[in-house]
C-alpha cells in the first residue's frame, strides 16, 4: 500500500490532470473588420462573441485576438484600437487584415487549440498562415466561396491557388448545406450550427402585435422585395429593420430603386438598423418573421434569433433553412411568394413556447460550445503524431548536439 502522503499527492495530481483535460486554453482569431460583438449587423461577429462568452462561462481559458473595440469576458489581445470598417478601411484593403492574422498566429504555441474564422476575402490568408502550425488549429467556414471577390461584383480565380494548403487546415462547416456547397475538397472535421445565449434571448413580456418582421442586410439575396410583396398580398403589416451597406454600390442601388419605393410608412415600414435590445423587443412582439431568401445561405442567424423569442419563421427552403425550421412546428417552409401568402394566416398555429424550446435544445450557445470542444479534442488527437518533432524542437536538438551531422541523420525533418 502507498503511504498516505503519496496517495494524497497522487490524488491532487490526478485532479489536476482531470481539470486540464476538461478545461482548455483556447485562442480565437477573429476577423478584424467589424467589432465583436457588432454594433448593428455582423453575423460572423455575433457568432464569435456568443461562442467566446459561452466558452468562458464553461470554464475554459479563452483569449480573443480582435481589435481594441471588442467587448469580451475573454482575455483580449489587440493590434489596432478599432475595427477596420469603423476606422475607414475599405474591404478591398487587406494589408492591416493580414498583419492582424500574422501577429495573432505567432502566439499559437501558447494555446491548446487555435480557432480561426473564414468570413471575408482577407480571411483566406488563414490557409497559408495556419497550415504549418504545430499547434492544433481549426477554422470555421462562415461564408461561401469564392473569396476572391470585391463588393462591386468582380470575381477572380485566386481561391484555387489557396487550396495548396487546404489539406492541412481542419475546417468546420456551419450547416450540412454549407458543407455540400463548397466547390473544393476541404478538410472538414465536423459541422456545428450556430447558437444563441438563451439568457439574453428571452421574449419580452408584451402584447403581441399584428405585424410581421423582416430583419437583416438589405441586399437582393435576402429577398426583401419578396417579403414586401407577400405582406402586401396577404394584407398584413410588415416592419423592415436592417442595414444598407453604404460601401457597396449594389446594396445602395437595390435599396433606392427596388425597396424604398415600396415603403409607404403604414403597411410597409422601415425603421433602420436595430441594436440587440431593439431586435429582441421587435421580434418578441411580432406575429412572425418572413424570410424569402433567394440564395444558398450557409446558416441564417436571424431565423434562430426569431425562434428563440418564440417568433415563428416562414422561409424559402434555401440554404440551411430546412435544417433550422421544423415545418409546422417552428414555422413553415414555402417554395415561393404564392405559398408564403397562403401560410401567413396560419402562423398562429405555431406554438411559440415549443419554438423557443427547439432552439434551446439545438441552437443554444451551450450546445454550440460543447460541440466545438468535441471537435477541438478530435483535432488535437489527430495532431499529436505531427507534434512529435516540430521545427523548434529539431533546432534546439541540433543546436545542443556536439555532432550536428550525426544528429541530422537521426532526427527527421518535420512533415506538414
């Protein structure tokens, strides 16, 4: 039998090991363009904020690499005082974005896992910058290919060249549909749907109105004009809330020429961008949310935001909508404006409390964070064979050896 002091020491050591295995040292490298959380619109930035805050709440040691205007419970490391868009940097100017990514990934060896986020064109630098990291890393694909594009619609062919590093970058898709849409053979290690902090997304106790809501970026792909048409034909009020991207000519033209002429201030109202408190109040009091998207949206954050507040959704079955909405239980999936008009009067058939419970079980920040930690552990396990001989270790061994030539014979060069 071991002496009592040895048993106690062993117990402490075992407890320490168990805690180390349970809690992780996580680095999140956020895109530097929009503040975290965003002031108004920023789908990727909302997701990163939700994930970081939940991981901190679950006890993990989390560091967020983001500009200094981020608000976070994690440790914050910044290389610029303000996010780039708020600093006046246009999307096409990538130099500061590259600097941010390069500087952040230089700290990779301080963490158990590095989590990067691919959302806009400049984020594709993640591939060459992270492919050779010795530290386990994973990248969430938040947007769609191609990334070699400009806001004015120009598209290039540079994406294919960045696939040189794709095999060494473990990827996470945000929906099964998003994963299937990728035109390149990426190294996917899992799918994790976005999640919400359910304590924040609590329905406001108020009398429900008779209006419907559309909320998001006012761009053609989001189908704002179709939501307006459906509301007009169904004879219901529609409140539009969201942002017109002043840096994108296509968005400005669409709003001025297509959407604005349909706004009458009575049946169709536009209230501009809304903050989090205003969004929760707006959706809590709405009969339903109209989402006639006309593109393969990778996820659709606003749908789970509405449902978390008990607001059922009527959406076209594009992108991830069929993974989010349970037809007849949390909303309706319709194929065109004609069907949307038919289902608008049926919106009160949906149990609003059951709709919120569905989000809690499947799309909460708690569930999202737990799924990501499982993927982190999977990636770490897969990375261990590659960590046996890192370049740093090899250089130290070579520097300390009396017979460098002989050591080179026995110490293999690392493989990617």
